[in-house]
C-alpha cells in the first residue's frame, strides 16, 4: 500500500491474542486507515493518531485501497 493512501481494513488474519491487541489499538474490520510510513515498524494513521506496527503483524491485516475520490468504506456500506 502506498504512503498517504486511504484504505479500509477487510480482514485480520492472526490469532485471537493479536486480533484483540489490534482491536484495542483501533485496527479492526471496517476501520479506515492510512499508511504514513512503510518499514519496520509500519506507521499507520487511525482516527488521527499514529500507530506503529511490526511488519510481521501489519502483514496480517488485509485492506482495500480507496480509489481517488471514492472511499471503499462508503462503497461497501452501500452494497
């Protein structure tokens, strides 16, 4: 996912403990996120706050990138 691009979390493919940890941090299905910086840690913006995730954990979060001018979150809710 390119930096400064909006995306929506579609799935989290990890064990229950890591899934709960991600939910606590705000990373859950249906949430809008933005990649601030790739690397290790990966820096994402959620609700205006920046969050660092290890590459290993971030690789388990599947997102749908929003097209310019079209948010995947709104499109999914309309379906």
